[in-house]
C-alpha cells in the first residue's frame, strides 16, 4: 500500500472519531446501571463515545448512575465507524489513484 492509503486512512479516522468523541451523539447501543440505595436498575440506552472520556454530559445527570457500558452490538458499531469506514474510504482513494496512474501510462 502506498503512503496515500495511510494518509487517507488517518485523515478519515480523525474526521470520523473527533465528532464521535467530542459531541454527545448517542449512536451506540449500551446499558446504564442506576443505583438508588441498595437497589440496582439496568436500562438499555444509546450511548455516545464522548461519555467515556467525560465529555457530553452534565455531572448533575450522573446522579444515581453507577456505571454505563456498551453492549456487543455497540462495540461492533464502534469498530465499523472507527475502523471499517476509514479503511473503506482509504482503499477507495487508493484504487482511484491506481486507476489514474494506469490511465496516464496509456
């Protein structure tokens, strides 16, 4: 693979990851564990990646929340968004550059 592939991969990864980690975009399937006294309650809810780095929520919203985590489908979606889509974009750009080089030779 050429350096163009890796540059495009990095640019696509950053362009997709930054909004997902900075803005509270609730796309990923997860669960929130509430604890009130000794009672636990688990609720399925879409989560944002920004929650995991401490952005996108008000500390007052975290009252009675013991933890939150992604479910397997949520992890799969993260993999698709952060790995799959950037790889597809970079590969498509790489193929386009190869096609252009072949046209220039002919």
